[in-house]
C-alpha cells in the first residue's frame, strides 16, 4: 500500500538520539528546564534577552549545555510567512508541556485503542508565559497556546502513526501496524497544495490514509517522472496511445 511506503520514508528523517531522551526524562518535572533544553538545542536562546523568563531559560540552558556537552542543531528555523501560532517557539513550548505532563508516553500510545483517547493525551497548552508571547522576548496580546485539532492530526500523521507502525513492524506484531493504519483512516484528510491538485482533478480523498497515499504517489512517481513504474501512469499512457 502506498501509505505504508510513505510511513517507512518518514522514519528515516528522524533518527533517535537516546542520550537526549534520557536528559529530557531527567528534567521533565521542571517545565522551565525542559523548555530551556528544547529551545536551546534549537538555537533559539542565543541572542541577548531582556525578558526575565527568557534570561532564566538562557542561564538554564548554558548550565546544561556545559554539563551534558550539548551541541545545538545547525539548521535554521523559519518564522517568515508563518502564522504566529505555528512559530517554532510555540511548538517547542507545547512539546515541552507534553513531555512535562505525560508519563511513559510511547507506552501509553501503545496501550491506547481509540483515537479519541489519543486526543486526550495530546490536549496540552503551553505554560503561562506563552499566553503573552509568540517570541521569547516580545510581548503580545493574550492568547492561550493550546494544541488545536488540526495540529494534533499533523502530529499523528507525521509522528505517532509512523512510529507505532515501525514498532509493530520491528517486533513482528501486526496489531500495532493495523491500529496505525486504522487511525489514519479515522483522521481527516490533509489539506495542502498537493491534495488540492488531486481534488481539482476530481480524485476522492476521504481521510488521511488517502491523502498520505496521494502525497506518496506525487512525490515518488510524478515528481521523479516514473510514469512507467506507476499503474496510474501506465494506464494514462496506454489510453493516450490508443
């Protein structure tokens, strides 16, 4: 199935770093320490700050950076042409809260049967500082930074489902693979330029399993001009020749 291939491709993009997981686990009970580690590693605590909370995070990160010999990522984070609610600062603050409030997160996901129960697990809001900030050192109007339904679905599609599927594959336990695909079928189809293109062509897109399959088809066949390797491409070519 195309969606299975797309899941496997996602896994190679996010190699696991066990030491980092251990460090986060050690500091998960202190939300400001978790935020400092995540924001610092993302390179977001390097500039001069005036806000007291931002300065606190800087000091925390510098201490742990030295203690654990941490090396920040060397990948630029983009803020332009992005809604403030999607800023990397907000998403990392929400991730910090998820780590802070959850216990044995992957074990809980494995035990979860229904998608509705998964929603409850990921229903988190960044700490109070972020209600008045989108950027660490700039005040903004009050707005709770809660993970919305669409963002939840993005997390499921791009993280939870691929990892659960991979776990089932590596352990030879089909129940986890089946549950991952079942969740994809229960999640609303994605909306992006690729899916919009298919919609204009009249191709039905019922759920996230459909949209993932269509994205895989576009990226791995259409973009690479592998028409002869594609059942759809072969059919179109034969039709045009006839």
